[in-house]
C-alpha cells in the first residue's frame, strides 16, 4: 500500500498575524498509547501556505530524539515569507527510519499496511510578545477532506466572550490530506444570546489550504454587546453554531486580551464524538439530522433578513 509520509502525523496550524499572536508548536516522539510504537527518532517538517492557499515552501524543522519533546517557533520561520497576513501552515512528523527509504519527503512509500498513530497530537501555542500563552492539542483527523462527497461540519461552542478588554476570534481552517484538494467551503453560522435570541446569522467562504478568522467584536452589533453585558464582570457571553456541507472545517476559538498580554485557546470536537454509547451509525444519523435542522433554521433567518432589507 502506497502512503504519503507527510500525512502520517500532521497538524494544520493557523498563523494569526493580524491578531498579533506568536505561534509555537510542541511535538513529541513518545507514543501516547504507550504500547503502539517503540521509542524512535522522528523528523519534523513545516509546510507554509500563502493567504490564498498556495504552497510557498516546505522546510525541515529538526529531529526529535526517542522519548523526547521539542517546541518549534513557527512564527519566526513563517514571517520571512508571510510577515503580516493570516495564513495556514502544517507541521508534519515522520519516523526518521522511513525517510531513508525515499529520495524526497514528498514521495509516497510502499508499506504492507497503513501505520496508525492515534493521539499523536501537537501542542499549538499562541502568545502575545512578553505575555502569557494559551495552547490546545489536536491533530489532523484521519482522511481529512480526502473526499469532499463525505466531508461536512457541524460545530457548537460557548467560548465566545466580549468585553472592554476581551475579544473572541473564531478560526476556521480548510485543510486536506489530498495535495490536489480544491474545495471551497461555504460556512454558515449564527450567534445567540444566553436567553436564546439569535443576534447574528451570516456565512463566509474558506478557500482550500486557507484560513478565515471571524472577529466577533466586529460581527456582533455593538448595541447587542452592551445589552448583554454582565454588570459584575463586564463580560457579554454568546453561543456559536456553524455548519458546512462542503468540507470538514478545523475550528477553534481564541479569547484574546491584548492589553493584558493574555490569550486562551479552545477547540471544538464534532458533536457526534460526545454521543455515548459509541454507535457509529447513530452518530452519523444524529449529525445529519442536526445539520438539516440547523440549515432550515438559519436559512429561514437569512430569508427573513433579506425580506427586511427589500
């Protein structure tokens, strides 16, 4: 079976230049499951994409000895190519012993079976210069957007906070393990107040191998933020729901307080991953039914907004 070395263990990492955040990525050579892989050396690479989704360069980051961990300063590397705009980079981890069997890291390799690396996640860390850092761990889901016919998204998060010092950015990433991927994702979303009132309904597009940042301070009307402010802590809190029928979108929320030098990061799992017992057929059915309902709800709201603007 022929497989891509770059897709064995990879993590798409948005570079958030317009927010002013630095990015580091922590990689480990340890097997989180303890029993799946013997200790060995891994080699790390970085793929850098332009804001438009074009591959600009692929660089060697370095090696990770057995049973060790390393952090790599991604911003220091990518700023030379994309100094100011937001864009996508991808970190790849490859068992060094496999590299000896190919002439280029881009080559495919013939193996009896596809090796599995469950829970080989990356620590994705953002920080303001001189400030604290916020991090989250995740990895590329298996077969991410390899086939657009089965790729879709349904997301929920309550990690949306606004105040005089705090803003929330929802980061959307449209990445694929297929280097020929060309799918443009249409992403529909809505924000609700804690009372359940829908305060925003909108949609955006994300090109292939690109990212999109939703700046909630500019999306939610200022008068709504003021109305929802808690008198004790000064925070206005909202819930977020979004879906795409075109692609699986990697999404996380960044709560940023630049004046304090503080940042927190959280990602959202697909809602079907929380369904217990773990029945795959029921998970798929529940997600499909929820997508249909949200499409109907948001579609009705968009239609009402359009009629109100006529």
